[in-house]
């Protein structure tokens, strides 16, 4: 039978390939579009001057001293990136079990926020609220005598940390610790101090994941003992994520986050169904490192895999994506 005869017999209404025939047609019916407005750029800051140190396990990602960080942020903003998320490398002699340095008004993050808002006032500055960069034990909370992570005493410190960041000029504080009740406590404290406009991006569904390794290398923040399974979520659980998101929304979160992203696309999708708040996804260090490593080996087309991976997060329901690829993506999309 000839192709012409086959064409006459084939049901004409069932030819999806018609809309894939040309690039213009494919663009017309594209369902998901990744844009620079979706991107939040995580950045590492350290003390000193004139230094830019590559994170060995995160090729192309760096720790910056403040002077060079400002230049990197300016470049990102000029590419259309609207927001950055800050993470500090804290000196060992400034760490203790109760995270005292985290709310030092002259601390690294506080000085950094002030400098950014003075130099590039329109960029959205998001600050991490957690104790692990400041903890001598490498945990997100205060460690009790028996090795347990103390929830309520930790929340008291997180509140102080969030207030100090708001005072420095942070637009959004992002509690990443997974302590119970911290969103409500922070919102109440911010409002009491009349920081009504400071938003909260809650790490609502943050899993106890193996994908965080390179990030902990970047900040030297790996736990000194045990793991984080008593406060971060079990990777096997999905319904629990919806419960955590609902609690954070009830306590006053303005945005919610799923972390990691790539192995948790189903969670992003389910969270998106349950809320009208913006949903963020964190394309974490391990996800980034895998693409970079395979790209360097020539095993994959790094740029295509990068874009496909981020598009999958957007397709799953993420409104915002924190990604170390932000600047590379912005350059491609420009």
C-alpha cells in the first residue's frame, strides 16, 4: 500500500505531528516556557577582599569576597535576573553551638546585604535563615546534651537571625532549617518590629537528601556527627510534604519551596495543586554538579541538559527556580 493510500485511510483528526512540523509551529504550541524571571541565583560570600575561589565540587560556581560579589550581582542583574539568595562561609572561630554569629548586626551576611542594597537597590535579596553555617556542630539547630536537635530554643535564635537580616535590608528571609513553628514565630517578630514588607520564603518540603554534598563543601557546613533526618523530611514521603506546606502557609509564609527539585518533581506538582502561593524549587548543588561533571566528560550536551532539567521543574509547577545555572541560562535566553 502506498503512503498516499495510507494517508487517506489514517484518521485525519489524530495527527499530533502536524504541530511539530516546523520550529515556528513548535514554538506556537509550546506549553512551558523557561524565562529569566523564573530564576533566583544562589551565591556564596566569604570574608576578605579581591578573592574568587571556585568550589571544587561545583565547577563554575564560586565563593566571592564582597567586592567581587557585588560585581557578580551587577552582571546578573544586567542579564535580567531579579533575585539572588545569599549563603555565608563563616570562619571557624565565629561558630558555636547556639549560632550567636548568625544575628550579629555586623556579621558577614548583614554587611553584605547592606552593601548590595546600596549598590544595586532594585535586586531582590533573599537571605538564608538557619544555624548550620554558624554552628560548631554543623546542624541547623542547637544540639542538646544527648545529641538531640532542640526545636524551640533554635526557633528563638532563628527569630533573632531573621530580624537582623531584615534590619540590614533583606527583602525576603528564607528559613531553611525545618524546625517546627519557625515560620509563625518569624512572621510575628517581623510584624512586631514593623518589618511588614519583608517576605518569607519557607523551605517547606526540604528533604534529608544526598544531593546536598557540594553545597556543604562550599560552606564547610557538613554535620560533625549524625545526620539531619530528625528535622529534614524522609525522601520516601509525599503526603507529609503537603502537611508541611499547609502548616507554613497557615503560619504566614508568602512563598513555599520544595528542595531538592529534580528527584522531587512529583512533590512540586502536588504542592502546586494545593496552594495559590508561588512555589519555588531548589535545583541543588548535587543536581548541578552531576550535569557539570557529565558535561566536562563530554557524555552529555551540558547546555541542552541544563535547559531540559530546569524546564522540567517549571513544567512540574515551579514558579521560581533557585539554580547555580542562573547566569548561564540568562545568557542563553537573552
